[in-house]
């Protein structure tokens, strides 16, 4: 049996970010991944862009991957949030907030690849290609992970085990952690939009009767990506729409704010919300989508996972300084308590609790407005009060 300090299951965006974030601790880290090497080659076919908040970019700079990504990044200089048929809109701008950009849009493939290559270059981090994880035995003083790989069965001991294996997490089940799931059959349809003019680095979020339209500016200045979140009823209604009908709907929806010349559907994703009943157990932590999966309407899933990564890293470093074991349940519970505070504010907004957001400015914090949530303290406080049910 090999001794290891931290074992991470999953070399996705969150697993690799945690490994890199922990590099300054010099702990030994081993990542088990069941899609190696495909996650790197396949990610190049995943052309969907991902939007990173201002806070996420700061973290990516700190862990050494931003230099590689910056050349593909499109800055978001303003966010425009509005509702069709309702008067008024809300905008946030980088100038107002006195920051270079509210956030950035990067290709998913480049982000995954930059994180993977930077992780692989670290001396204290190794990757192991596995086929499956069969059993996880967690105790107060460590975890044993039993897995299958091409060379047969193996087991490995970790002081701390991190399950970063995504929404359908096998590890969450093996750890015996229940989760709640809300699956109403909603879908995210992805379209590439061609504009007749420059997008001016503006992102849009438009609430319509046929779903939420979230539009991100892309590196090419006359191209944008639309994530259109729809219910099954809307999906049925638009199923036989021609390309021209879709285009006309989008043009009408934006009422001249965006001069869309063409819209081409590139992908679609089934959506569900999942939330683990708890995020820590003896010597183990659920991280990223395995702990919580939210709708992409707010472009926040990875941003939230990355915030958890920072909180976990800080908690581990604090434990090491105080000569505490990193698997001490009180340490892990401290992490969970800290992470949940941030998660709750984001869940509250993304889980479609729209009636609570009547105030125009608070309403603007829905969705893409969240890109700037970490920059707007008075509003954040108002939102927190409302979340706690103490808003006047
Ligand atoms: C349409 C869409 C648009 C989005 N846009 C945004 C956006 O703009 N901004 C944003 O912040 N977020 C966005 N997200 C969310 C974001 O993509 C996810 O939150 C993020 O990818 C989750 O990362 P993860 O590492 O937790 O999980 P995953 O990316 O799912 O990675 C899990 C990894 O674990 C591996 N794995 C699985 N099972 C095992 C096992 N048993 N053993 C070992 N390895 C295993 C997988 O192969 C994978 O590599 C979007 C999501 C969707 C669907």
C-alpha cells in the first residue's frame, strides 16, 4: 500500500484547480481520473466558452494558469440585465466598479488544458489513469480508496480524500452521502450568434416568456454565445421552429440592442440541480459539482467551485500552521461552514426564486449580474439580508 497525503478523484476544472492551489503546501497529491487521456483531447472539441468572474481570474492568476489563458480571453466590460415587456434595465460596468473587467470569457477547452498541463508540471502532483473506484473506506485518521486500473485492482491510502468527480459523483455514493436532486427536464440550448457589429465586450441577460437568454461576448468581436435556458413546455413549442423563426425570436427579444445576423445551434445540455446533504465526512470532502450543481443560467458553476477551492486551501493551510491534522473533522467542518455561506447566496439567486427579486437592482443581481456580485458591497449586504429574511 502506498502512502499519500491527498488523493483527488477527478481531474476536471475543480480537481486540478485544488491540486494547483495546494502546491504551496508541498503536500503530496495524487489525482485519480477515469477519462485519461481523453479529458485533454476531448476538451478540444468542447468549444463552449465559460465565463469567469473577477474573483476567479484573481485565483487563476495566483495558481499560475492565467498567463496561458489570457491570450484567449475576452474581457466583459459591462453586463446588461433586462426583462422583455418590463420597463427598465440594470447595467454594471467595469469603469463604474473601477476594475479592468467584470469578468472574462475563455474557451472551456483552453481552461481545462491550461489547468491540466500546469498541474502535470508540478513535482508534488501525479496523475493516475484508473477505470473505476470500487470502494472508499473513511476513518477519522484517513481514507483507503480501492480502484481498478488497466493493471488490475489496487488500493491507496490518503490522509484526506477529495471527491471532485462531477454531478454524477460515484464517490459521493460510495461515501454514503445522500443528495437531493431537482430535475424538471429543463434544457440549456447553446447557439453561436453572428452580429453585424462589434459586441463591445457587453454580456446580456434577458428574461423572456420563453426562457432566459444569457449572451456572452467572444474573442472574435462580432461573435457571441447564447445559452438559452428553457422548460420542457417551451422545448415542445419551439421544437419545429425553423432557423429563421429562431433568429426572428432572438432579434425581437433583444429589441434592437443586439444586431443578430445569424444564430446557429451548437449543443444542448440537460439541466438539473443537485445538492449533497453534507459536503464533508471523516477524512473526505466533496468539492465542485459533486457537492452542488446549479443551472448555467447564471454562469456560476465553476466560479462557485473555485471559491470552494480557495476556502478549502485556506482552511488546510490554517490547520497546518496550527499543527492540526488536515483530516481532523473539526477542520473539515470549519471548511464546510465557510463554504456554505458563499454557496447559499448563489443558490438562492440561481434556483429561480425570482419573486423575491422585485427590487430592480437586486433583480439585476440575478444571473450574469452575479459576475460583479463580489464588487458591489452594499448590494451584496442587501442581498444577504434578504436571504436571511431580515430585509426591510
Ligand atoms: C451549458 C453550460 C454552461 C456553463 N457555463 C459556465 C460558465 O460560464 N461559468 C461557470 O463558472 N460555470 C459554467 N458551467 C458550469 C461548469 O462547467 C461546471 O461547474 C464545472 O465544469 C464543474 O467542474 P467539476 O470539476 O466539479 O466537474 P467536472 O467538470 O464534471 O469534472 C469531473 C471530473 O471527474 C472525472 N470523473 C468522473 N467520475 C470519476 C471517477 N469515478 N473516478 C475518477 N474520475 C472521475 C471526470 O472524467 C471529470 O474529469 C456551465 C455548465 C454548463 C452545462
